[in-house]
C-alpha cells in the first residue's frame, strides 16, 4: 500500500471519529434556531471549529499545540465561557457546521475577501498571510528547477483544498497569464497532507498558506515554497452573519488578548506575521 493510500485511509478514519464525536455532542442542538452570544452564554459553551494542522491545532506526544488552539483557550479565559474545540481538516465541513449552528466560530486563517464577506462576518485581522506554490526542490526532483515565473504555471495542475478564494485567485492568475491553470480540489485533505504528497513525489504542485508551508519545510526539506501565488492578505476567524453580538465581543476579547505578554511571545514562537 503506497503512502497516498495509507494517508487516505488514515484521514477517512480520523474523519469518522471526529464526525461521531460531533454528532454525539451536538445532537441536542436545534440547528434552525438563531444562535448569538446570549444563547451561548445561557448554555455556557462556546463551540469552535479549528483547523487540524501543525500550526493551528496538533497533537504532539501527550500535548496539544498550535497557535489557534492556544488563542482559543485565551478566548475562553477572557470570556469566562467553556470552550469546546472541534478539529476539522476540511474547510467546507467547518463552514457547513457554522452555517448549521453546530459551531459558533471557525478558528482558522481565512482570507477576508469581498466574496467571503458576503457569506460570513469576520473578526478584526488576526494575521497576515499569503498563498504559495509548494513544489519540490531540484535536488529532489531529478534536477528539474522549481517554477519561479507564474507564466510557467500554464497547463499545470495545482492541488488545492476546497476554498472559493483559492479557486478565484487561480482563475484570475490564469487570466493574467493568458492560459489555463488546472485545479484539483482535494476533499479529504488539508494543507499538511498536500505538502506531504508533494514532498513524497505523489503530486507535483499544491497551493498552501505560507505560514503552514514554512513550518512544514522544516520537517520536509524536499519542498520549495519560494514562489508566491497571491499577494499578502489579511486573515481572520469567521462567525455567522446573525452573530452580531458575538462578533463584537469576540473582537473585544481579541483586542485584550493582543495586549498580553504571553500573546506576544506566542506570535514570536510560532512565527506569526501581524
């Protein structure tokens, strides 16, 4: 069984476990009822969907690590609410859970675009990021040099997570270079898995957030992440359009947290750009 098949099996089993946990813990919630901060306070639980990757939320030995994980815990401290975290690799599943009121917040670095703002409310910017092309270095790719000119992306196949903003950026880039760039949406995978597949030589190109790609390049020296796909973007957390009070309070909590010395140390430790 090759690495791709083993990874697919592992992710399928992980998704089943997470799904079962979500169903059990959320079965009593009526998804058609509006839910804003007063409802959350009444229940005493703030439900947060969080990206499962080495930078946001990751199980390392006996500990849980990650920037979004620690920031979510700080939100619990500031708000006085119990925080329940739901790790999810697939972005669309997190957004679907938000729409269905299974989650109150999607805590993952989301680009604040005009298109995204039509569907969700976003916090004040939490970080700056950009999308980069993940490919193999020449020494791990039969001497073939990495792509540096975006014109050379013509007719190439780029693997991406299901994300409208990424699709839109690549579509615009295709228009800019005057040729077709193909995208393959990987429904089961997140950025981490795409980077591993590139490093192992099972796919040639992926588009990922720079922060995650930079961190994973320390573990996978095979990958090259020096070619930008997008400009620098503000990235934030998302809440539902109906959650006006939650958004206002969340921004207040984040503002207080950002003044804390432990938050500043966390930014430096995780190499987060703000």
